[in-house]
């Protein structure tokens, strides 16, 4: 058995602990309810 029965952490809260180098930032681009059934994602070369 893996995981637990807790609710998922909201994306806005989950990005908080990340420590980024100067000049970098995190943007939420695929967050509920914007994504209801993700079927395809595409990342360019830098990502």
C-alpha cells in the first residue's frame, strides 16, 4: 500500500517550499480546475 488517505496538497501551497536561484520563478500552468482531464502536455527544449 502506498500513500495515505489525506487530501492532495493544493498547488499554490505545494510550490511554497521550493528554493530557487535568483532569476528563476515557478508558475502554475496546469492547476485544477484549469485541467480537468489532462491528455497531452508539451514542453519546449528549455523545460
